[in-house]
C-alpha cells in the first residue's frame, strides 16, 4: 500500500524591515549630504581664505554641528575631502595632494572628538566641542605646511601651527559658538538632538 506524503510547499517568511531603522538611515544620509554640501560650498566660495598660506577656513565653523548630530562627523569628513580635491584641481590648494589625505583626516578626527564631547555644555553651549578642530588642525595642518612649504625646522613648524590655530580659533570657536548660540535661542538645538537616532 502506497502512502503519499502530503507536503505543503513552505514559502519563506517575508523579511520585515524595521521602518524606524530605515527612516533613520535615510535621515542620516540626508543630513550627511547636506552638511557635506554646505562645507564644500563655503570652502570654495571663500577659496582665498580656505586655501591660502594664511588660512581661515570659515566652513570649519560647521564642526560645531557634530555636537548635535552624529551625521555631522561623516558630513564634515566628506565635505572636507571634496573641498580639498576641488581646491587641488583649481590650483588653489597650496598644500597640494597631501591635503586631501591629511586635511580630511584632521577634520574627520576633530569632528568625531567634538561629537564625543557633546554632552559637556557649560552655560548650555558645547564649548569643549570647539577645541578639537583647533588643536588637531594646528598639529596636522601645521606639520603638513611645514613639510610642503618649508624650511623644515622647529621655528617654521611653530609658526605654521600658530597660524593655523589662529584661523581655527576664529572659525571654530568664534563662528562655532555663534552658531551654537543661535541654535539655542531659536530652539533648533533641541530639534537637531531629537532627530538624532542616538538619542532615542
């Protein structure tokens, strides 16, 4: 006697995607793109200040955004890389191709540290988050300019570090805190932090 096994075809259960996770990813990429675009646009519009021998890259004021949203870290890094590549193609970047690597490294590391310091807010302002861009750019870009433009000695190194530090103080501490204060007054700081998936 033949017994036939009645088998039901089993279809795999549909994979469910978490709508919140998908939404967070889209938001993260959107904010990354917007910040990268803003950084690049500001850098290139003000190219003589951004790439000159005495430089004050005002786009670096945007590093304060890392104190409000993690997407700013990747946005600033991408924006810096794009700016340095276009600056090199324009012949405006005095540091040459080396700046694509080292300049981007300095901005990316500084933005990450600014993000890590985001919760320390004396007076409600992320003052400590403005310090990493000053210190790291002074060290890294100061060394870069010393190697590229020379002469390579302690005096030149200190001179370039000091020059970069002054420009970063103006952009990151001065400009950054003006932005932070305006965010605080307008309530935009709460909106930025509430839209950050790391705060959920």
